[in-house]
C-alpha cells in the first residue's frame, strides 16, 4: 500500500502537533486542520486525502456537523471520529452518518494506524470499483 494521506482535525494544537509527529514516523502524510471549516477547505485543496481523523468537540463547527458536510461533499473520503468526550450514542450516531469508526482519546497509536490503513483501503477499493464500472460502461457503448 502506498503512503496514506490523512487530514487531522482537532482544535487542540499541542495534540495535533504530537499526533503529526507520531503519524509521520509511521510514514503517514498528515495535513492539519483546527476546526471543521478549515477541514473542508483542506479537502477542497487536497484531492489526495483518503482519511479524516476528526475530533467531535470543536468550536465553530463541531465534529458531527463537519462529518455530515464531509460525507455530502466528499463521499469516498473515510472519517474516523476521535474524541475524549465520546459516548456510545455519539459513536453510533457518527457511524450512521457515514463515519468509518470512532476511537476514544487518548487512543492507542497502533489501533489508530490499523483503522487508518483499513479506512484508506476501503476508499481505494471503492474508487477501483467505480473505475471498473466506468470502464465497463465505456466498453459496452462501443459498436
């Protein structure tokens, strides 16, 4: 698998900086964002983002609202909800809204890496199926 490109969205700058260092050591490309609005801007400017790690509690636009916006504009991008305030209900709600998974802060780094790789694989598999369907449609249209 090639390098995974993720968007890390959290309003706690020290947390983002620490996570970026830890993820980069594991050869994951990280783009930081500090709220939901900035996350959307980053997604519009960086088409290669495969996975968003998204905090639930943030000012301006909370994680649940950001999740809804991300999934409506970028349906193939996978989102992992990350929070220190999660409840089972919040996690289930996020999953119903299209989140790939959710983890509690502080999360186990190895577990996060596994989730990121699984999410990136799911996005790549979906993109491959779309490409195959398009190729098949083109082939069927030929005389």
